C-alpha cells in the first residue's frame, strides 16, 4: 500500500506540532504549513491524500483556501478544523468541497479517527 501523505494547515505552531506527532505515530507522512500561501505551494509540488485546514489563517480565510485546494486536487480529502465555527463557514466549507468538520480542541484519538474515517472507502 502506498504511503499516505497528510498536509496540516494551521497558524498555531503548537497545533501543527501536536497534529504532526499524533499522525506520524500512526505511520502517516505529515507536512505542515502555517499560512495559506505555504499550503498552496506544498499542494502544487506534492500529492496529499488528506489536508487538515484551519478556518482562521493570517493570509486567507480557510474556506477560500479549501476551494483552491479542491481545484488543485479534487480527490484529496479535506477536513476543516476550527474552534470558531459560524453557520456561514459551514455552508461555505460544504460548498467548496469539505469532506469532514472537526472541532478544536480535539484529542489525539479523535484526530486519528477523523482522518481514518475519510480515508476509509464507503
């Protein structure tokens, strides 16, 4: 089976580290990005099976980044992660290709379960 690559996009360094370590402990190859620009650059140069996207980024709203990531690779599973939801965010995320929504804070087990749920064919 091919290696599963995951891109984690969040402007909080501690979240990037926690998510990366949790996912790497399950054998996933994890890259991180602290800005939308960095995430787009990485998505254009590598293939990811899953992308975890924060809603609130310093250079772009997460739902707009979601739309661009979907254009780069429609087959990539995209999980929106945030502690600050609005009904408009949920609507935009659904419209722009989100596969799943995850609320912060979340445990390591919940993070892994969310990633594995989108990777499991239905």
